[in-house]
C-alpha cells in the first residue's frame, strides 16, 4: 500500500457516512419525539450556549446550573444588554440592573438542585403551571444569595460532595 492509498483510505473514513447525516430525523421517526439532552453544570455558559444551539436544530435541550450563581453561568451574561454594578460576580444581583425585559429561557434552571430537577421535569412533562411555580421558587432562592459577597457568604451555599455521595450518584439509589 502506498502513502497515497493510505491517505485516501484515511480521508474516506473521516467523511461523514450517509447513515449518520440525518440521525436526528431518524431518532424522531423512531421515537415519535425530539431527542432530549440535559446539560448539568454551566461553567462559562458552555452548557447554555450548547443547549441554545441544539434547540435551534430541533433538539429538546435543557440546562441545570445547580448552585452556580456566577455571573458567567447566567444566561443574562450572554443574551441581555445591561450596564451597572451587579455586586460580587459569584453572587450577582440582577435586580440592580435593567435587563430590558429579558427573561431566562424556560429550559434553563439555576439554583438548588432539587428545585432545578423539579422544574425541568415539569417542563418536560408539559406541566407549565407547575414549572412556573417552581421557577418562582428558584427565583426566590437565587435572590436569597444574590448580593452576597464570597467572603460574606462564608461557606459556599452548595454542599461539598463527600466520597459517599459521589458513590451513590454513580451507582444510583
């Protein structure tokens, strides 16, 4: 086999295969619904940005940014036009600035983990009224920590995971 043959073989194996081009359409046909994706965590809004792109392509994507209140883990940082002092970047107080009517997307949950999970479950289950009620609880929870400073807050508002907690999370209940 010559270097040209090897190059051709490698290049042809890297081309998208026809069966993979429209996998999302095939998934929808087979399961009768859009693919669902759940992003956990949102450092530097990576999950938010990926979910936004996925949703533009018909994927039913959600984000749970549990106990991460940092300014760069908030959709407002990406999408809202604002000026002013939000306070500590780890606990921004979004009520201090005019967001021009910006509302967080219904598919984004930030706050205590159990509330985030409940809100997303209600959204996925088509229970908009319940999701709105939980969203208001999440707003209140975020407001209770916003405006704090990292030093004034003392310990972070999220519990540190112990090895036992990690084992349970990996193994299931």
